[in-house]
């Protein structure tokens, strides 16, 4: 399996080679998603945002901190970007090592399909907003009502699975017959695809929103989930994949294409000498374009998903710049091994190897929140099972609650690592893959925190690396 977990089957050898920047940033991405998931569920964000005039009177330094925090906290597509880099890098390296591209394609399509099916099941049944999650919060069975709603959301796991299939097809046609040597052609194709997605997203969004719907909007139209649900049909389901609630193909396919392009170039025989600088400039250009479009009057959104194209450009540009900065500071300077052994890096690497599991088990946070409610039901009287329970002026309680829930997640992560990831989402996907291949054993690389890993340096990427030594 080569999407974004370190999971492999019987093909894994003893000495894995990895890019520590990708491990670290993937861990940071899933940690950030978890942190902001907890924050937005317990804090009355809408009540806070309603007093905008009062917010503008805050001290400048506080406004800057809040702005930076809000910007990085809204990076919904960062996990997808990093996953696509890893996937494309592995696909390209294996193709260079004369692995049959058709076998890689079949494996990638099966991985994507399994991920999509499991994602719908987990989100709809076991998820925080699924039937189990709502039943725990409301103490009543929902009769699968929320599973039907979740089918109309395209969330992180679904978009990763869809992009695995789409990028697998693209990489297959581009890289076969020594196509990985045609660097300029491959860059041009991916660049055109990224531009097409960005250009067509507003038009597609407007076309879908103004289609003839049986259920007319009263306040909010497409892609509001209530509006989408009342117009549910097979046609509606397909349209949600294209540009529906949360993370649809448009615009997030651009993040996946960008990640695939970066991963392919990192694995190219001769990566462009100024690759990091060029991609950094692309990121800055995206940010500048977003700002210019906002100044020109195009809409800007913050909490809404999918975001306005201006918001999306601001986020994707920042994500690209951060990734390039990390590669420049670590891999290009030969600091991979030293960086990987830092305590904070090991912490995020643990989250990285269980990223799919952590994301899919957000419902588990209800357990520590229930315990908090029992402890604090009299003073200060919070029921942490409710959403938006902590209001403005009570941020200290919010901070303590977040720390408590994150400690619970850390316990879950350490338990999975301790038992070699058995029962994890990563383990489950490999198990399904092996069933199709007729392989009985399911081996998961969980010991990725020791000294036996050989860290790849960007300055040495031009050297031919035996693919059998790589596990990314």
C-alpha cells in the first residue's frame, strides 16, 4: 500500500528509506486536524464571530496571533497534499525500478476503492457525525438516519481515495515506457490540469448551485447539507463528489495534482536544480492571486466548505511554501537523521504512521469529554458532550479540555504502536488488499521510530536508490 501510511505487506524489507519532512508534516497535519476538530466542537465559534466589531478592538498583537492561528487551522487540504506527494514519489520510484506500471495501477485503484468504501462506512456509522456518534451524544438510536446524510458529504478519506484512483491513472499513462524521463512533458501536463481545476471551479460551483432543484432554497442553497439532503438522488450524489459539501474534487483535485507533481519531481532522475525555489514562487503567486481576487470583490470564506476559490488559493499557496521551506531546511542540508531524532519530531511521526486511524476515530473523543462532564458537572457546570458549550470568556476551560482530550488521543496512539498497529485503519486496508491477492499474512511496519531508518537527503535524490529499500 502506498497512499500515505507506512503500511506494507510481505514486500517490506528491513531498512526503510524515508523523507522525514513528509513524515513530520503528515503528523502535524493530522494533529492539527484533531486539535481544531476538538476546538470547533466545544467552543461557541459562531457566538465569538458574531461580535466582529468588538473583535476588531482587540490589541493588534492578539489580532495577529488569532489571524495566524485561524489561517493554519483552516488548512483542510494539507493532509491531501502531503498524501499525494508520498503516493506519487513511491509510484515514480517503483516505475524507475522496472516494476510493472499496470500492477502499480491495479494496486492503487484497489487501495482507493477500499479507502472510499471504508470511509463511507466509518463516517456514516462509526464517525463523530455518524449514527454511533449521534447516538452516544443524544442517548437514542438514530435508525441510520445520519448514515444517509454522510453519503452526501465528501470528507478527507473519500477525497484521498478518489485522488488515489485519478492520480494512479495519470501516473500510469505518464510514466510507462520510460515516461518518467520526460520531465518537461509531465510538468506541463500537471500544471495545465492544476490551472484547469482552479479556473473551472467557480463556474462548476455556480452551474450546480443554479441547476433546477426540486427543493428550492429558503436561506442557503447548494452546497448546504440540508439543501443537498432534501434534493438527494443519484444525480445529487455524483454532484457532491464534483463540488458538494466539505472536500469535493473541485477545487481539492488541484491539491492532489500539485502533490503528485512535487512527488514525481522529487523522484525524477534529475530534479530541477531550483525546484524548491520555483515551487515556493508558485506558492507565493497563489497567495498573491487570492489577495488580488479578494480586493477585486470576489467572495472570501472562512468556515464554509468547500471554500471560495480565493480562500483556497491562500491556503494551498501557504501549504506549498511550508513544504518547500521544510525540504530546504532539512533534506537539502543533510539534516534528515538529526531532525528525525528530535523528541517533538518523533511525537508527530507517531501520529503520522497512524494518520488514517486517528482521523477515522474522532468519535473516541466523546469518552474523555464524557468523563470531563462527570467531573465538572457541578463546577463550572459544563456538559462537554454538547457542542459549542464553552463561550467567550471561558477560554481557560477550553484550553484545559483540549489538553485533556489530546492526552487521551496520545494514549490511543501509543497503544496502537505498542501492539504493532493491529486493528488500525492502516492494518485493515492492508488486510483487505491481501485478501484479494491471496496473501495470508498482514505485516505492518510499526517500528518506524528507531535508528534503523535511512533518511533520504534531497541533495542525494539524483542518485539511483534501489526501490526495494524504500518504504514511504
